[in-house]
C-alpha cells in the first residue's frame, strides 16, 4: 500500500521514530512530494506534539522525543528538496537567540535559503546578541536571521536590533525574525525588517529584502510591505 503524508504526520506526533523514518524512506521511493512530506507530514506532526504539550497531554520527555523523531526524518527529506537555479542573491547569518535551544526551525530555514542560492552561515543556538553582530561584520552579511521559539527568548531579537542601533549599524543589515511564538506584528513592533511563518516563505522574504522578485504570499512580511 502507498504511503500517505497523513501517515507520516501521525507517526511523528505518536512518536514512533522507526515507523516515521521507514514511512519517509518509502514515501521518497514512491515519489511522494518532498515539500508536502516535510510541511504537512513531519512539521505538522511536530506542531501536534507542541499542541499536546501545551494541553498537558504530553510532557517534557515527549517534547524531547518529538525533536528526536523529527530530525532524522527532515535529514532524509532535505536532499530531495528542489534547488534553485539562480545566482547568489545574498549572504545570511542565522541562529537561535540567547536562551533558545530550538535547532530544527532555523536549520530548515538555512537549508531552504541554501537551496535558493544564498550563502548561509549557521551560527548555532543560545547565542549572545553581540555574536550575531560580530559574525555579520566578519562575514559581510546582508541579512541577520534570528530564531526564537519561546515568549521568553523573543526579547533577545529586540536586543540585537537595539545593539545595532546603538552601534550605528542598523542600516547595514536587514534583520529578520521567525519561530513559533513570533509574528509579523511582533517583528514590526521591534522594527525588524521582516518575518516569515516557515522556511519556504523565508526564501520569499529574503529575496524581497535583496531586491529580487518574490511571489505574493500572505504569511510573510517585509519592512514596509504586508502582502495578502
Ligand atoms: C521539538 C521541540 C522542542 C525540542 C527542540 C529540539 C530541537 N533540536 O530543536 C526541545 C525538547 C529541546 C524543546 C525544549 C523546550 N521547549 Co519546545 N518545542 C518543540 C516543538 C514540539 C517543535 C519545535 C520544532 O522544531 N518544530 C519544527 C519546526 C520546523 O516548525 P516551525 O515552528 O513551523 O518552524 C518554522 C518557523 O518557526 C520558521 N522559523 C524558525 N526560525 C526562523 C528564523 C527566521 C529568521 C525566520 C525568518 C523563520 C524562522 O521557519 C521554520 C521552518 O519552516 C514546539 C511546538 C511548536 N508548535 O513549535 C515546542 C515549543 C516551541 N517548546 C516550548 C517550550 C515551552 C519548551 C521548553 C521551555 C520546555 C521546558 N519546560 O523545558 C524548552 C525550552 C528549551 C529552550 N531553552 O529553548 C513551547 C513554547 C511556548 C511559549 N509560549 O514560549 C512550544 C510552542 C510547545 C508548547 N505548545 O508549549 N522543545
């Protein structure tokens, strides 16, 4: 019987690691759309893990397990994601802000940006705000990407922007934010240059910030323009 994206999603949120991996492998062999498997299978499954954690049906052990089930599935799918044929649109430094240990989201954004031709430097997790700025200077970056998954870590996105302002460097870089608890409104409130809901839309956002054409989409937001 053929694998469905629904089965992958269910195996992920039910935390059946081996089954999820097997389904992804089989799905790839059978020609299931890798973007669909990623977005509506693995990522949707992880969102359900988060919802169950929020509803106190799952606890920290299950949250940890969710990450362990999702990561190998994403690794398997990544080489099958469609690459871009354009030249290099720009350079991005990206990582998770101070106090934030969520690696999967910014990892996926990095992968999609690389596939779209961007030069991407993954800086890591739980980074001091100055580290983003030091690396952006050192690597001559165009865009600083800040990933924050917790309400308690979002203020550190703000901190990076404040430091840039204090150092008279705010106009040198485009600053974008993302992660579960972020939103276009929060990005706008902290004077970021953009926000995106997911990795695919992060590419649209970065292309637009680099002055390239991007398709209209209602789930990303760039500086002065809200689309959708
Ligand atoms: C897996 C997971 C973990 C794993 C992470 C493992 C890993 N290697 O990353 C572990 C176990 C470490 C973890 C720990 C914690 N977690 Co957690 N976690 C999750 C979970 C279930 C999935 C996150 C994930 O990776 N999703 C997969 C990604 C790919 O999906 P995504 O969010 O759609 O990602 C896209 C966007 O966010 C965007 N994006 C991401 N980064 C960026 C950056 C830029 C620049 C842009 C433009 C876009 C962008 O693109 C991504 C790719 O498409 C979420 C639930 C959820 N709904 O997110 C909770 C969740 C984020 N965690 C939560 C909590 C509370 C915690 C803990 C505090 C739990 C605890 N009591 O210890 C700790 C905090 C650790 C820390 N200091 O960071 C809460 C946060 C709630 C809140 N209000 O702040 C959530 C929402 C669960 C919940 N419903 O309560 N967690």
